[in-house]
C-alpha cells in the first residue's frame, strides 16, 4: 500500500506562452494603476499651500472624489461588452494619467475637486476592466493568480509614493512631475495592450456560466412569465444577493485599507511624539504587509479556499488593531496596521473572482457591481471616522477597524470554499477549450 507521501502529485498543465505574456501585461497595468495616483499623495501638502485652502476644505475635496468612481462604475460593463476589457482598461488608464496631470496643475479648490472626480471615474473603468481581463488569464492558468495582480498594484503604490516623495525632497515642480508621469506611465500602459489576450471576453468561461452579454437580460421561453420580473441587471435575485454580499465584503475591506492610508499617519502623529518618517510607517506597514499577503495569497487560497482565508485574515486584523488600540505605542501601532493589511490582502481578488465566476451573472456585471460597492466604502467611511475622531479622539475612532473585521466575517460566506485543483477541473473541460 502506498503512503500519502509517496502518492504521485498531479502534473501541472503547461501554461501557453500567450497566457504567460498576458499575465505580465495585466500585472504591468496593475502596477501602473497603483503608481500613477500614489505618486501624487506626497505632494498634497504643496497643493494645499498653493490653493490656500484649509485642511477641512481639502479633506472635503478628497472625500468627494470617489463619487466619480461610483457614477462611472455603472457604465463599465456596457463598455467592456462593446470594446473588450483589455481596450477599456488601457484606454481608461491613459485617461487617468492625463487627468492626474490636471491634479498636479490645480490652483483652486474647484479645479482640484473636479480633477479628482474625473480621476476616480477613469480609475473605476481601469480597475474593473483590468480585473475582468485578469480573470480571463487566470482561467487559462487553471489556478489562482489573481492575488499576484493585486500584489503588483501594491508594489506600484509603494513605488509611486516613493517617487513622489523623492520629487518633493528634490524640489521637482509639480507640473514637471505630472508631465513625466503622463509620458512614462502612459507609454507603459499603451505598451501593455500588445500582450493582452485576443478575442471576446467570454472566450474562457464555461458555456453554462457565461450567458451572451447581448442577451443577458433575455429569459428562456420555458421560464414562467412571473420570473421575468425577478431579475436585476440580467441576474436572478439569488445571484444579485450573493453579488451584493461580495460587495459588502469589499466595503469593509476598503474601509480597513482606508484606515491606514487616510488616518494612519494622523493617528501616529496625534497619539505619540514621533518624527514624520515614523508617522508614515503606519501606511507603509499596512501596504507592505498587504503586498506580502497578496504575493503569497495564491498558494494560501489554493490550499484553504477563499472563504477560510478571509475568515483567518479577519481574525488577524481584529486582534492586531485591538492590540494597537488597547496598548498604544509606535511599535504596537505598526504591528496593528500591518496585521490589518495582511488580513484583507486576498479579499479584493477573491470577491472579484467569485463575482465573475458566479453562475447566472452576465460577464462583466458581477465585477462591476462588486467594484461599485467597494468604492461606496471608500466614500462613506472617511467622514465617519473623521466625525468620531473629532468627538472621541482618533484612537477611539479607529476601533471601527475591528468592527470592519466582524463585517468581513459576516459576509465571508459569499466566498467560495476550498475547491478541487483547477488543473483537474480544467482537464475535464479540455475538449471544449479553444
């Protein structure tokens, strides 16, 4: 009798060169998307000084920005059906880089607010479309690779922040940084299109799970007439409920991420006596741990499944931030924000994958709805934390982060459990592959 350790492992199915090339192209676009906007963040103090606005007015402009993404997100699925996810993602990134130049040039509150609205609108198209195209590539790989895409986004965000900080330190004019960003990021985005997968976006989806987008809203003749009214956006009510649950999962994940990006440095500065560099370590810890979690997340997800991975991450996030808030110190704060970043690392790719794979959901619609919910979280939670911080101090306001972890636990059931190896499942469908 053979022992488990001596049992032969299933051979991994070779990945076609076209899919490998497409994976690098999608990864490049993710990195550019993170770097292009995050390069602006270190220059915010200069923009505040040039526009001569109060911190409250500046915060209002930043808070209004996600409205552009919320509005634009409603039209992404239609654009992908007409032009394809690759073209939409790349073109929108080119538009975003152009609009980012407008942010660098802003000399009034209104100009700045409108530029942010347009930037988040373009980002909504890029975000949803590049995730949709990434799902196409993942299906050709027949194993999880979505987490690595988001890892490249995190790396791009860190790189962009460092480039912006270096530009600020060197006294590089804002306009010059904007032009350089437009040329470099724009050229690389255009180059990434050459490696994307050809053909319709539904090519890799099993026939039963990929209704024709053009007829997604149609109902089969055999279906009772009463069922016609129980569909939303081409989805059954059950499918819509599951997609909405996935969206709520990202509301809490995005709110956790915002706690580090918007409030981390302010928490460090207002609670402890630290240098500006140490104050910035809260965001660096969250983003760095998230990057590590994403690059290692595919192996974890393949072993545990998206659902259990999300639940373990939620517990780690809650315990880490509780430690930081119960026994506050610069060290525990860095540990707490790192725990929060690692805890949510796999949630965005997991929710996008589940929404795009869901039976009865037209191609592109699931990802669009889930992405819209995520932006709703980025829009709603910063003002809530700000109000609580004014009333109770930021230390007590950040107790919302463990509450977000409870929300993640509550909606994690919408994610998939552990599945059989994708290579085996794909082998069973090999005869139907193009």
